[in-house]
């Protein structure tokens, strides 16, 4: 479904990573902060433009040239929920959905399903500025899923949350992944989080380069670099 070769210059390194991902599959990008993992996601999402390479999602070419953000069937979740504080939770979740789709009964049932599964009902009509950080992450997840994306990108969206909420959000993402069949790429500095979200395959990125690809058993059993070994040993 996704084929990408991301080449992007940074101040201290050049990110050069190739990846492929099938429909409904998941992939973890693992490594230390500053290795280039988030740059890969940003270039796929269209927030940044690669210096070179290509990004194709099914029959859709995302780069080159750069396809506008609103035409990309991609959901992107980061550490910052980035909600509109002056809008209610309900308005944040449904933001950007065309009026004709919003009036559709099937879509209404879909929003109600999100509301129920993500436990949004107690604060559904509250101002986004008045809810807690954990609640805001749930709202951001619902807003992303409301558009039924083909590809979901996660850039450490659980940072700063307590363990129980992280477990619940991961369970929700696994449920929605099975329900919608979207493909998933997740970035996190915790291997255990990535192993749950992306159990089958991972790419280890160091200094902008993919230094190892494989299953988690392969990564743990035969880490390719001393840095990777040091990251995995404590776990």
C-alpha cells in the first residue's frame, strides 16, 4: 500500500530511509531522539517536503510533486493534541467533515461509535479548553479516526500520559486498526509500546539511516549496533 524513499537534510544529518507497508499492516520506527524518525513521518504526512525520493500510497502519488495535505487520506497523531480551544469537543471531532457526509446516517453511527468506545460522552459538549490532557488525547484520536484514514501515523502520542491511559489508548488503536483496516506507522522511544502497536516488524533508525529491519525477536536476538543493544538491554 505504501512505498516511500525519504531523503531529507537536517542540520547535523541526512535522513535517508526506504520503507514499504502493506494494507492493514503496522510498522514501528525505533531509535533515540533526533535520529530522524519524526522526519520520516512528517515527510509522509506532507508537513515537510522531502529533498528527494518518493512517497506513494496505493495509486496515489504523495511526492513528487507534493500533494496538498487535505487530499492525503492520512491520520497523524503527535504529542500535542492540537485541539481548537474555542470549539466544543464535538466540534473538534467533526471538524473538516463535509456537510453532506456529516448528515449521512452511516457516518452519524460511526461518530457515535467513536464517542462510545473512546468514552467521550461525559465531556462531549464541553469546551476543548476545559478538558484534561488525557481527555484531549482521546479527542485527538477520535478526530483523526472520524475521517477513516487509510494510513495512520503516530509520533509518540502517549508521551507524558500515565501507564493505564497509555494501555487503554493502545488497545483502542489496535481495535480501530482491525475495524477500519488502516495501515499504521508508529514512532516511539519505548520498544514495549511499539511491540504492542506494531508486533510484526520494525525499522531501527540511527543518525538518519535504517541500520536494521526485522521482527522484534530478530532485534532482541541480534541487535545490529551497540546503541541498539544498549536501548534493548534494560527492557
